[in-house]
């Protein structure tokens, strides 16, 4: 395992920020860590990096104790609020880290290109926009091909195209065997881009499974949206025993095992309808479900 978290608890005075969490990650796995503000995501990440101690349990980073030289050289971190020497240029900052990590100049230059900072690389960081600083932070976290990359809200401040580019970099890392743990509040972008979803609720792990498994265990309704032909919506609604939601659209909510039956009845009305759309529960629906207290 690249990362093994076993029964970890961390308290801040009266607050139990992380409560008895166990979670492991295999090489190349991409895990999204979700949770409300204050759920314990950053605390868990800091413990993995050895930046804060744990009160109970144990963590192993590629077989090493967090904070040890071996663990530090196997892992990388993009903090929630990434800070730099503002008087350095982006390239200088990255080369500084490259030297510390024993990585050559070329990978640093290549990464600046990959995160789209090549044109701004020789400007002082003080002149960077928020998104540019975030890109530089990403370049730092990706430098030297870490075994475990811990990224705290890596896409915050990035525009949609840069987010797409970022997930391409994550895929590249993971296909080279890096385990990637990332936290995010942007649920829709995670759907197709992570292998497993872990949800924290007030410091406890309430879900930890691939999206498809979370879907089938939550048994949330699937929505079928039928678009009726002009003037036919009342008849379609009537024959399907459903309600019109707006205009010519009729919506049916059903469970997975009822879906095909409904689709059969809808198909039989072919002459009355224009289209049908199947909407499985979104990650946002699932997140609401699990963070509302349901657990697996
Ligand atoms: N240094 C600290 N001192 C005291 N309490 C802390 C400290 N750091 C975190 N906490 C508390 O621990 C809990 C978890 O905080 P944490 O920062 O891990 O949440 P988070 O899931 O990262 O939230 P967000 O989505 O807002 O970043 C919160 O109740 C927070 O107030
Ligand atoms: Mg946080």
C-alpha cells in the first residue's frame, strides 16, 4: 500500500477533528476526500504529511512514519493556502524546491510548461494572479514524481480549462503509480476523475467506496425525463401515471430495478414522445445522502 491510515484520531481541545479513521490507498489510486467545512479533511492531510501529530492510531506513507525523511521524500503536498517567497520568480521558486528534492532543472522547466506558466515563469510571484499561484503550487506538488500526492483543494481558483488540464496531470501521475489523495468542494468535476470517494462527516469516515458502489448502496432514485411531442404532454403524463414538471417535460423517479420497466412503458408511447433522458443520482445527491448521516 502507498498509504495506510489505521484508526487515527486527532483532537484539538474539545473538538475531535478526526475520529477513528482507517483508509488505505494502493499505488496509482485516485481518492477524493469530501466533507463540509470543518469536517477534518485538512487535519487528516496534515497528519499524513507529518505536519501535525496524531493522538491515536498510526499512519504509514510508503512504509515510513509521517514526517520521517523517507516519508517526506515519498510524498508531496499542495496546501489549502499555498504560500511562496513573493520576491522570487515562479521558476526560481520551483528550482529551489527541485534542488531540495534532488531533481534536475529539466523536469522543473517541463512542469512550468505543463501547468501553463512558461510565459510567466520569469516574473515575480508577487505579480501572479490567484490561479497562477495555484498552478505554481501544483507544479511544486508534482515535482519529482512523488509516490503519494496529497492535494488540498487543488482546483480552487482555477478556471474550467485549467481544471481539465489539472485532472489530465493527475491521470498521468496515477498511471505512473502515484497514489493521489485530493480534497474538493467541486463535486461535479470529480465524478469521472477519481477511483474512490471518501466522505468525512464531523471527523468520521461515513463513506469510502467507488462511486458506482456508493450509488447502488444509497438506493437513491433515478430520474427519467420524458419530452412529449407538442400538445401530447397531458396524455403522456396520464398514461405514465406521472406529473408534468414544466412545459412538455414529464419526470418519473424510480429505483434502479424499476428503471427498465418504466423505459419499456415509455418506449411503447413512441409516437407521443420526442426523447427520454435517464439521470442517475449525481455525486451531489450522493454526497447529501451520506453526509446527512447514512453510512456504509
Ligand atoms: N490548529 C487548530 N486548532 C484548533 N482547532 C483546529 C485547528 N485546525 C483545525 N481545527 C478544527 O478541526 C476541525 C477540522 O478542521 P479542518 O481544517 O481539518 O477541516 P476541513 O475539512 O479541511 O474544512 P474546510 O473544507 O473548511 O477546509 C474544525 O472543527 C476546526 O475548527
Ligand atoms: Mg480544509
